[in-house]
C-alpha cells in the first residue's frame, strides 16, 4: 500500500525525531549521582509505570536517556490527557489497586485535592525549586509548557503577530484551531490568560470565527501539519521540536505575554516500585534531567535553568496563573468558555 503524503512526512519526522532527541539527550554530561543503596533497590524492582499528561514523543526521549543512564530499569508509559489520568488514578486508589508509580499532569488544583494519593517525597535538590513552583510538599514541577502562536508556513503567508490577531476575521479565514479548556490545566491557563489580559469579550470574538475545537494538542498539531487548520495556540514542547524536525510550521511568542503551565509530578502512594520511582524523579528533577527537558522544548521551574532552543528569556514576557485564583474561577469560567464556543463535554 502506498503511503500518503502525511504518512511519508510522519515517517521522515520519526527518523528526524530519533536523531533530534538523541542529540538532546546527550547535550549535557551526566551529573546526577544517586546513592548506591537507592540504585541497587531500584534495579531490584526493575520497572517504573509512568502516568503522564506530557506528549508521547517527549516521554519516549526521556525514557531513552534514563535507560542509557540506568540500564535494567524498564519504564512503561501510560499517556492520556490530565482529566483521564485523574479519573484513572482515583479509580485505582478506590479499588486499592494502584498501578502507577509516578504520576505527572497539569491540573495543580485537582492535585491539591488528591494529595493523600501521593507518597511523601522531595528530591535531593528541593532547594533549587521556588515555593511557587511546587504543588504541596509532595508534587514537583518535572516539566512545564509555554504557549506559542503556531501556523502552517505553507498555507499562511501573512501570519498573525499577536494574540489579539487571533480574534480578527481575517485570521479566522485561515482556519483557526483551539484546544478545549476541559483538556487540562494547560488549556485552562491559556484561556485564563486570554480573558484576563485580552479582555472579557475575547472568547466571544474568537468563537464567532468558528475555530476548529480539539480535545488535546496532539491531534491539533497533526491537523495543522496536514493543512486542515492554519493557525493555533501550541505549546513549546510540540512547536519547538516539530519545527526543528522540518515540519511545515513556524512559531513565535506573542508580545502581550507568554502563558506558562507548570506540571506536578509525584510518587503514587502504594506504588509497586517506589525505589525505582524515586530514582526516576530524583534524576528528572536534577539539573541533568531538567537540561534534557529544556532541550526537548519544556520550560523548567528550577532556579537558573536554561531556556529551550531558540528562546531568549529577555525577549519574552512570561505569565503564570495563580493557583488560588484558578481554584475560585475554574468551574464558572469553564462553563463560560464552553458556552462561548458551543462546546459540549
């Protein structure tokens, strides 16, 4: 069977991705050194089950590097949007059959409410992480995403220049895409930024352009590469590596601000492989592990962390949502967004 253009592109991208990720994985010399006792205990367990809302390509690159550093410890990835992961974790906990060892997702508010499902944990370098980046004393920012405006460079010859442009009719004609806020903490943070910074009528003005709604970022960027949509907000961990691999997309940070979403990761209470889980998180939160995440397009919360490739920290205006405010507005603002865009869950 002959491959379609998109299939051929995905095949080439997979090859390019392998090279890109391999280079990123070796960008820094190993600096993390676990204790002999922890390493022996982790190797005896021999496995980690990682529940993650991060993107599969990113996590596969992380697993590749971890496996090179610590042979003999397999990592099984369970990837799903944050909402699905939360439901799965709660169900497993209620049945006293926790499968996950490490859990990493974006909804910090819900994480606060289910902190009892996580074991006490802090990395050896806990002091490198400011208090604002932590979600309770058990959940830590293994990764983070910043929002770009991304467009298909083969379709869009006169691209937008700002978030405000994404509510103008001329850009609506270029087939806008948008991720629904129900997808998780990241899309809600982006929507919160839009309403607070761009005005309370921004959602209504953009919704009037009939953007194509997607349940998560992954299918949306696939649609952009296929040319089904032209422009959309896209997170750095997708935009940066895909553009580097030669996908027909370009991205930029808008002048009004760059919304940043901080993940929260911890060890599940009752995890079957607690020592392997601790080794993984200790490494992931070390400067070595964070350097890798940054090379893959993530924004790190660690003090004095480097920026992703092509990002000048002095040239962007980052915007972080306030967790306490999110807790108060999440339900009514989600309802408002769904009504504005005509979205039914």
